[in-house]
């Protein structure tokens, strides 16, 4: 990517109320809506991008547990990685329990997740005390069953797939590493795990990520105040500097998926830090990158007792 493109971009906050730990933006083409969560606020937000650059909040659902990630269901409503597993939330906010792979532990919570090209929902966990190896990666199958894919992760985080669906990327913030895998679409099997990006700056970790149509991987750097784009070979091709220290994730959206939406956090920042970055926790937008993102993919699996409009 031409560095001059990045130098010419416009970066601005597009929401007014900050979240504690805003995360997981997802643009839903069919509905023309942006989804994101506030993990510690236990909320799912739904918004619409306006012509003046702001995101109008259309609705918020509050759950009774921490919310790690959300994906639209193909028939309406949302599949959510929350608490110790997966839940379905209908359009009115009613919740239905799905698979609960970490049920009863009390020590871990679901974190980031996304749907693969076949419509399965992947999400990982982390220990509340961030203990090394305390997290795992799970896959919610199309029949509603749940498979443990990886164990021994620390903070399972951003996940995404190459445009052709042959490669999967997974961030582990606890090890400061993003790995790349060979991905078999029909089975969902991953193999050939190898390092993609290792962040060696002190107190900086790779967080959420997204992939563009050219195969570039955009990674939010928690503690680094940046979103970086890496080519499929792992080389750094672009850096977007933000006016906040803790970007958490990113996704392309808008009518042509050319706007990069970036979630950020304010949790853990003291008063002095917040004075210097008053927009911490808000959603940001980056215009002018001249690249498009891949679509947000919905969950295509079965949800028992949920109607075609997403009512459970």
C-alpha cells in the first residue's frame, strides 16, 4: 500500500458516548448496520453510518454477562460469544442459551470471534487473571454443536480469513503474536500453524483484526495507539496512528466497505491519561484508505426454536 494514501486519511471519533472496553466492530451489508460490543459494559450496540461521518445509535441490548463478540444470524437476530459460551439474542433483546463450552469454570470469559466463510462462528476465551495458557478457541458448528479447536491460548483475540478462504489468522494478545493457519473450508480444520506477526514493543499487544479485499491484514495494537496493515507475507505495509492508546479492533464498513471503523477502550486508564485522550473508548472512523474490506459473514447454523425473523 502506498504510504501517501495513509498520510492523506481522515481519522475522527464517530460516536459521542465512550464504552469501557468497546470491541468487535462488524458491518452487516444486508442491513446497512454497524455492530459492536462493550465487553465490560455487557452491551451490544447497533448503529447506522451517517453522511456527516457520525454513527447514529439505533439500539443497545444489555446482557447479564460480559460480551466478547457478536455476529448476525442469517435469519435475523444475533449469535453472541458471551460469558462462558454462546447465546442467541433476538431482535427484541431476548436471550437463548446455546453451547456453553466453559460452563462452570468461573475463571474465564469469551473474547473476540467471527464467522468463517461457511458460516460457522469461532470465538475464544481468556482467563480473567490473564493466566498464560488459560484460554481456548471454540467453533460453533452449523448444527449447533461446539468443538474445541485450540487449547493453551492466553488471550484468544482477533480472527479472520483470507479473501479466498484458504488461510486463517488468529491473534493471541497474551503472547503478542498473530499466527496464520491453513484452513480447510468444508471441514473447518486448521493446520500448519506458524507465526505471522510478533509484536515486540513493551506493553503493546496485537488485538482485534480484519482482512481487506487484497488480502491485507489490519491489526489493532492495544497500548500502541495504531492499526497496522500487513501483507499476506507478513511485511508491514501501512500504519494508521490514532489519538488514543488502546485501539481494540477494526472492520471495514459503509455502503462500499471503504471506511475502517476502529473500536477503542478507556478501561484501566487513569485520570491523567484520559485527560490527554478524551475520546478513548469511542468508535473511530478512518476515511480515505482507498481499499475495501471483505464482508462481515453471518452465522448460517441452526438455532432451535428461533423463527425466521429472529424471534426465539
